[in-house]
């Protein structure tokens, strides 16, 4: 499942696979993207979050060479998107948020059509098609009509299509949109498998908690501007959001509880039936440092359980639901 890469990218191995600097896009009088800058290192899963109209799809379409008129610098694998769009297309697999209409094509014909479009040699196409069908668990659907597939199966077929030419970068615009919970989990597991293969993925979604489990970093965009970006922990620190840490201690007394409340970053200590709920400001103290501070106080820790990060809270605090 490989294709020859253009020589333009041979020098780019050490560079970020995506590099965007001060991107601006206008649709007539509408300023859709307003100075976005970001870099995505090779092998990373970058999640793009924002309300409808925020500029996510527009930015992805620029990377996919579907929008030629923009201001700023955009590179994929070291290749200038504006100057060499055809070379960029060899590097990317773009999956839009709609599947399209393919009447009278079955799965085999659909994939062979796109394999030919990607200029995969005829003698290699069957092997390549078989490989992507196996990867996406669609081998048993090879003779089915495309239009008869469920939404989840179509999404997997779309992923199979973008993998035909073995691209370095996958651009996935709302890949889980409209899927039922089971299909959503299947797509998420497939994306995890692709990251293990070393693919770099830019994925946009409104399903925030799923991106939290999948992405190494996220960017939150609103009205065409990047509101925040980094790991989820970085964003929590930027927002000074509280993390709740549940702790069970052996033989804790009032003096120890008072000392815990004086640890830097601890906002409050709530005594519950069988544990303490410690409110921690992670911009002051990391969870690991809280654990060390408890040990230094002589606490005998029976349980130490930080609550999972809540991306919904970060998103709602950062954005106001505006569009560009």
C-alpha cells in the first residue's frame, strides 16, 4: 500500500508535516479564517474543535488544496500548498464531511476507480484494494453496492479510499458525524490503528470527549481565530480550570486535613463519606506534585484518583458559540 512520493518532499523529513503561518481566507466580505498559525509534527493526532462556521473546514480545505485563494504560508511535508498543489495531493488523504453520490458502483468498483485516479499501477491495484479493505474490516462488503451501505460502513469505506495511495497526512472533516455509538467507536478504533501505523491525522469534530481520548493535541477555533491550542492539560492550565482529585487516606486527622488545604494550588478539601475531594488548580501544581506533597506531609495514601479531564468544560469556557 505505497505510492512513489514526489521528490519535492525528500528534504522535509525533519520538518513538521503541517505548517500554517498567519492563514487568512475570505469568502467575499466574510473573513472566514483570521490569522491561524499551527504546526503538526509527524505522527501526531491533532484535533480541531469549534462550532459550525468557526473556520475548521475552511482550514482543512486549504490543506487539501481545494481553496486556492488565501493569504499566509501553508506547507504540507515541506511543500508549499499554493505553489505545488498537485505535489501536495500525493501526500494527503482528504475525507470530507459528506460521502457523495456513487450510483451503480459496488465497493470493489469504487476503490478500483480511485486507485486508478491515484495512478496506482494496474497490476498493483487488487493488492492495494485488498489491503485497505482488510484494514477497515470491509472485505466482506466488497461486492455490495455503495449506496446500500450504512452510514458507518460508508465512513469506513471513505477511510479505505484515502488510504489507497498511502498518504503521510490524513485530513478528516467530521468523520464521526451522524454515526450511532457503535459505529463511532469502530471509527475511533480504526483511527487509533492508523496512528500506530505512523500516520499523521488532522481531525475536526464536535464530539469533544472522543477527541480527548484520541488526540495528542487540540486546537480550539472560533470566528476564524485560534482560541487555544496544546494538550488538554495545557489548555486546562491556560484556563485555570480545577481538577478534582479523590483521595483516601489512612488515619487522617483534622491537622493533616488543614495542612493539605495549605498545599500550593489546592483550592479546597471536601470531606466526603469515604474519601476527600481535593480541588486542584493545575496551573499552580501538577497532579503528580500533589501526590508528592501528600507523601511529604506523612499521609498514608490508600487511593489517589484524579478525575478525567472534561473537554466540554474547556470548550464552553473558551467559546461563546459565535461564527465568522
